[in-house]
C-alpha cells in the first residue's frame, strides 16, 4: 500500500511542534515501509518555508533537511493534470489549493493513504483516504499498513 505524507508530518518529525506529536511523527515514519512512502514535491517546498520562516533555520539548513527527506523517500512531482484536479477539489470540496495539490499528486501516484492532520480525517477522494495519524482512534488502514 502506498502512502503520501503531508507537510505537517515532516514538520513534526523535524522537531517543530509539541513534544508528543514530534515523537509520534518520528515513530510513525520509522514504522512505515520505506518503499511505500511518497513525498509530494509540494510538501517539501512547504517544509522548506516552515523551516526558514517559523523555525528560523538558515536556507542551507533547510535545504539539507529537504534533501535528506528526498534521499529517504520517493518524491512525486506536481504536473498540470494534478493541478487541474486540485482546482476541482477547491471548487467541489473547498480545499485550499496547495492542500488539494498534495491530495491530487497522492492520487496520481496510486497512494491509498495521505497522512495528515490538516484534512478531514477519513475524507476519501479518487481512492486516497486521508488519515490523521494523531487521532485518538487509529485508522484500520493505518494499522494494516504498519502491520
């Protein structure tokens, strides 16, 4: 089963946020089957923005973090069909455009899950189900993925 990670998962794994979520994000990423993880390029761009903006890391440190993530997992580029689908998501489901693009790229790359706390937990579109890994009740899909 393929899974995409949203920016907030990476941000927590980088140590930004409350201690509980940061620890959970790290443990989750360690448990995911490495060959099943997709990082939409949009998430890496957003991560760089958060690291230089909120975290006040240098651009070089942010670049190193982003490149480290891209070394660890497959990166999925955005393309025009994904952007068109994202526009439809903004109209049909009132999603912000950049979140919609992440979901569209996950669908294009045949992901079954998008791990994020920024979408409605359980929302499914084109076969991709959004799962909040920090929810009090774990999704059966996530449990199945982690084995």
